[in-house]
């Protein structure tokens, strides 16, 4: 599985890349071309809002699920992730410890029968 990454923070970029490659997924930069065949997009909500809006909109247009993340005290950024339409908005701690689980849940949800529900 290929996961696109749009991360302006070098620490979180390295952390996310290590998690993704450790899980056996290919990690690529989130360019328009690479979003075409990505299974998911992970975005750092620290990026410039205009850039975030563009990359998340492109992913959503292509049906690519999006995970956004920011610090647990950065409520405006976490709210922005919801506003932009991220499928999941995580705190940095959640990203560091459970990114793989969140991606696996999104991957399994996207391969379900469209008529199937969670509950």
C-alpha cells in the first residue's frame, strides 16, 4: 500500500515515515501525481492553510482517505482538520502510537462492501 505524506514538520515527517515503512507501506510525498494511486494521505495540520486545503481537497476528489494530526493543545488546528474533511484527526501522541492501527481501519473500511455498516 502506498501512503502519501504532507508534513511540514521535520520531526513528524521522520516519525511518520518510520512508522509507515516499518509497517511495510511505501511512503511518498503528497504530490498531485502520487495521490492518484495512494491508499491514504497523512497531513500535518501545521502546514499553511491554503496548502492544506488544496492537498486535502485533491485527496477527497480522488477518494483517498485523509488523516490529519496536530498537538493535543492545538485545538484550532485539530478543528481545522475536521473542517477540511479529514476522515480522522489525531493528536501527535495518537499519531506516534497508533498511526498504523488508524490506517488499517481506514483501509479495511475502504474495501468493505458499500452496503455494509459498522453497527
